[in-house]
């Protein structure tokens, strides 16, 4: 029983695979085949074993075994069935069936939350966000992150997790994981992080048994150190160790901290070491990810005035960009504005800089993140002088949502049809089409059709 509970708590991120293999072998040998619980434990063991599968053949074998017991009596227990379903989605993700895996994880998350199984809800949500990020679907990953953050029950779930992290008290992993999800969203929005909560969580798990929980907590503790902290060298060393040991297993952590990690490395160790950070990010997140392209643009800045400077970054920073986090898009357009300014293309720089707040608004109140990056973008890696903080921008006026009819006509704009073409297609008068288009342009805050289409795509309307 103790062995199975330990494996359940650590799944699917086993910090000590050797010990985990031993515990699993012990479970399989004993079988826990006594009494009426044998069928349940058979499913539990199969589910735990599926998390260990490494090669495609092993994954297919474990997936087949889980499929064979789908109708077994042991899966009549809802918790056991959800654990097995999570293991199945883990296997499908390992076989490259990302979208199918995400659909299964969303089903598990909804059912687990409705059943009050907070731990499985948060675990399934976290795995679904990782899978969506791997596909470059940052919008889906962001929505899942918001759901996890909202799961931090205002009635005291985060506090329960923090208090329970005191030595000698029972450790509420569900509450702790919810607390970390909330801290991630606060960090991404440049809101204050509750260091006390994170410190207690880390202290409660000194051996990092739950790396999916503790690695993000340790990372954000390091990043929350103030810029003037004399211990910045130790902060950087902590970050280096965390990223080099855990980035492969927890890729969403470097996706969130790669820019400040790159910056701190450049300030303390120079551009050459900052380029090593770029290489690690490329290896973990993919050379075609926007995070990697952005860091490479910072590590190898184009010569001022060079024709096409920033072209690859601009091509990567499209609404359909393959990036792990939507906040990277905000960073990319601010960096692109800096490249245009250095090339004395002021109008282009202004247009690019104006795009960043629009994206921040689309990405659920990330304007604080945009403001922070503005203060950093003028400082090249290796320079140890802070950039002046910009004056706060006025809050944008609220924009009225498009009506259903306006949305229908908006979908015609990318095809560059004439007003006559549109009115014939929808059986309305030309003046009616013009009135709708005028309303659409007004709500999208642009009078150019091409720009309106771009803005609509950025806001997820197309």
C-alpha cells in the first residue's frame, strides 16, 4: 500500500527512477491480489507502469494493456478509471497523438473536478497545457493555465497547501499545485509573487519528490530576487542548475523564464554565455519555436540599418507562431520595434510597439509583462545599466464586441472581395455592406482592410 501511494504521488514525474522501478516491481510481485480489491490494484499497477514506458514499442504495449481492462470491474471506481485514462493519454502523447491526448486530458480534468478530485484535475490540466505548448498552441495552453489558476479556491485552498507545508503536517499536494499555478500566472503578469508560500512548498519537499511542483517553485523564487540583490550570482547559478537538470522534463518552465535567464546571464557573464542559454532553449523548445528565434535575435543582433534586419523574427512572430507562451509574442514585437528603431525606421518601430499592447490585451491582461519587457529591451546582454522606466500608458478605451452579422462579414475580408461581391453573396444592399464594414473597422480601430484582417487574427476573431 505504501509503495503504491508513493508512486501515485510522484506520477508521472518520478525523481528517482531506480527507486520507482523497485517499488513498481514490488507491487507487481506481491500483486496485492488478496480480497475484493485485486481487480482495482491490477488497473492501478497497469496505469503506473504506463508512465514508465519509454520506447514506442513499450508505450504501445502499455496502451494495449490499459485498453484491454477498460471494461474491467476495477475501473468501475471513478478515481481508478480517471488514473487509467490519464495514463492512456500520457501514452498517446508519447506516440505523437497530441490532439487526441489533449482531448482525453480535458475529459479527465472536467470529470475529476466535478467529482472533487482536485489532485487529478490539476495534474490532467498541467499535462494538457504541456501538450498544447509542445504543439505551439499557446492560446489553448493559456486558457488551461487560467483554469488552473482559477482553481485556487478563494475559500482557502492555496492557504491550506502553504500551511500544510510546515514540517510535520500532512502535505496537501492538490492545494500546493494550485498555489504554484496561481504564482505562475502572477509572474507572467508581473504581479507580486508570494515568496513565503513558495519557500514553504520547497522546504516541505527537499528531495524534490514532486518535481512538477517544486522545479517551478524553485525557479520563480530565483527569478523573484530583486535586480539590486547582491546575491545575483547565486541566483544565476541556481537557475543554471535548475534549467540544465530539469528543462527537458519540464519544458514549460524554461519557456516562461528564458528571457530573464538570458538577460541575467548576459549581465553577469557576457554575451558568449548568454548564447549558451540560447542553445539550451533551442534544444528543449525547438529551433523553430518563437522563444528560440527571439533569443537568437538577441544573442546575434543584426547590424543597424541592414536590409531585412529582424526578418526571421518577424516571420516567426505571427498570430500562428509556434511558441510555448503567448507572452513571448509580446516580447517579440517589442524587440522588433527596437530593431526598427536602431535602423532609423521610426514609423515602423511605432507600429510594431503599438502591436504589443494589443497582443497583451488579447492575452488576458499581460500588459504588465509588456511594460516590463519595454524596460529591458533597450539593454543588450552584457550591459549592466538599467534602462529608464517608461511612463505608464493610458488605459485603452473599451472596444465594443462584434455582432454576429459583423463576424459573418468579417470572414469575407481575407478574400479581398469587392463590396458588390459581398452584397451578392449575402443578398444585402451595397450600403448595408458598407455600414457593416464601417462598424467593423471602427471596432478594430483601423480603416485599412489588410490591417483590420491582421488585427482580427491577433484577437482570435478569424
